[in-house]
C-alpha cells in the first residue's frame, strides 16, 4: 500500500512516517530509503527510483516531501501514475503535503485502490497540554500551567515545533541547572531571553520606538537567518498591533492603565489555542511607547494596511522580499499606515532609492 499524508500537523506525520519506515525495514531489512523534495528534485528522479529495481536491495521506500510545491509543469504525477499502473510490488511511496484536503491531488492517484490517504489535523488545546506535560515528564521535569501557556504562545500549532522546544529547553536546563525538577513560566522566559535572536518581538520593539534604521537592521537579520523568518515576524507584528488597538480602545473608554494592560486582547481573526488576553509586565513598557507613538487613529490605519499587505508579504519572491519589507517598515514608521506608491510590477533595478 502507498500513502498520502495531508494536513498541517507535521509532528504527527513525522511520527507516522517513522513507524512506517520501521515496519518496512522489518519486512525488508535491505530496503533502500529515498527522499524526494519537490522543488529541489525532479519528477524524472522520482520516476527513476520507482521504476528501476536495484541489484543491492529487494525493496525501495520513497518519501516524497513538500508535495504542495508541485506545479503544472512537474512530472511527479506522471511518475507516480506510471508506477501505480505497472503493478510493481517492490516499492512503496509516501507523499507528504501540508494541503488540508485531497481536492488538488490528481484524482487518478487519490482514488487508486493501492493508495491510502490520511489527514493529520492539529491537536485540540487540551491534547497539546497533555502532550507537553508528558514530553517533559520523559525528560524528568514537571511543568506548570503558565509555563505550558508560554510554550504554546512561542511555537506554531503543531507537535513538531513543540517537540523541538521541549528538547531544547530540557537540554538547556540539564546543562545549566541539573538540580531543577520543575519548569515554570519564568524558566521559559529565561531560556527565550538567553537564546533568542532577532524575531517579530524585537522588530515590534524597534517599530514601537519609531527607529526605522534599527527596524531595517533587525528585519535584515531575520531574513538572513531564515528564509521564512520574515513571514513569521510579520504575523507577530499583526498580532502586536491588534493588541495595541485593544489596549488603546480600553484606555479611551476610561479604563486605567493597569486594567487595560490586563484586559487587552489580540482579537485575532484566526482560531488560537492559547490565551491571548493581557499584556505581560515585561512587554508593558514597549506597548506604552507604542501607544504614545501610534495613537488610536494611526493604529487602526496600520492594521488595515497590514491586512492589505498580508498576501504580498506571503507571496513575495526572495529577490523582492527586502525591497517590500523596507517599504512596509517605512509605511508604518514614517507614514503611519499610508502606503507608499512603489510599483511592484517593475524590476527591482528600476526602483530609485
């Protein structure tokens, strides 16, 4: 049987894949394991692996990753369909994709009797809490509820990111405090402060200070360290400005600053699985400065601007990203959400600096 693994929950997909690989190797100890990355490898490479047996093994196990990146010009589907039509039983493929339904999967592949499809959804909030508690228990730690909140706030909503953070925290405290038995929220904060580089939080601090030069330096550092880093940072900026808007509305309604800090909410348009209410004490100075530099009218305009920019940021190619980011930082810090008239349809070389 061949498999297609869909959905956003990368951690559970990775666990399933690991178990399937063990199963295949138990049946075929000499099996050859292959990984195909859509976008890096070619459909011809996949065809060669699936269609040609080798002299050195009796079975081939092929993982086809990042399948959501395929295009109409790729020949991956042809290679898969040719393999299914051949009736060969000396190979197995597993397709991995972040797509949330089989709608875009070639129907001839999706409906083949030798193909199984599974969709891996994100865990519910209570399941994630139990997962984090159990993961730390395996490392010899108890963990408090507030610390779990910190972890859920710090990672994307999948067990792959949670597993990485649990492992990193455990290694950090095994090395720095061998006597520790419980992870508290302040421990997670301590780890973040000592290990975190530039990210959306530090970028928002620069924006709150209206320091364009520092904001551009931070954005450059983010883009240099992670090609997806700016997209993540952008999501943080959106969330921070929504929280700022909530704080400013509460203050304008007559609420005192302390209660406004406690009751401000990010008002996210997306479902979240961790508490969003309240601005923590360590962040209050930043929001106080942001409220001073971006009054409610500006904040509202900036939020609308960020919503309009969302698709552009997410779909901008790498060679354009620095130009677009520089423009959006200027539009926020200098123009307070009034978009510049940069023509994004022209060549980067045609733009005068």
